[in-house]
């Protein structure tokens, strides 16, 4: 009798565990995967990864690579005595032009570590405004969903997850 009750209890526990495991990656009532999917649907197919594939990689031979510093809360592109620099907190990298600094700033804010840059300065200048507008629209959409999340760690985790999806296709 005791053995049968123990077997029934074990079966009930296993059934419960199977039903709960489908709701993984939730924290404080927020399903991170579902929220990511919802935001991505709202943004649509116009991601930074798609922009990179269409506008940058089509330049093929006219590209060079740049490694970006680790992103911080304070990212800025400024002109100094020797030219343009991109700052991320205390770290900085020298840029060839204002266009390159603005271009790299967008990618640094998106959390990209390494990026290819078009050599043609005129082409770079033309696409920077489009890239910045796309990033601004994406930021606005993301913030409309995340403004109500007060837990900083959870918010950062969701942001990281979103930017991974938004920069897919970028090395």
C-alpha cells in the first residue's frame, strides 16, 4: 500500500515537472523568450544584421576590420587634437573621420566587438545617417517594451538577448 502511494506520488511529481519546464527562462513572471519574440516581431525584418549584410558586406574588397572596446554606459564620439576618437568609458580608439566614429559608435552601442568598415569615405558618410535612424527606431521600440521593467539585471539580460538577435549576421 505504501509502495503504491509512493509510485503514484512520483508519477504526479514527474507530470508536474514536465508541464512546468515548458515555461523556462521566466523570471518574476516575465517570459524572456516570449518578450524577445514579441519585440522582434514589432521591429520586423529591419535589423542591424540585415543592414550590415545588405549595405556593408556588399562592398567586399573595400572593407577593413575594426575591433571595438568593451561597451560601457558612457559611449561618445568626439574630436580631439589629433582627429576623431570613439570613447567607451575610459577606453578609446582613434578614428579616421567623423563618419567612421559615428558608424563605429552605433555598432559599439549595439554590443558588437568587431566590425567591418567601408573604405570609401563618401559611401560611409551616406550610410551612417540611415544606420543611425534604424538604430534609433529600434531603441525606441525596445524602450517602449522595457520601460516598465525595473529590475536592472533582468532588463540588461533581455537587452543582451534582443541585441544578439538584432545583430545576427554581424561577425
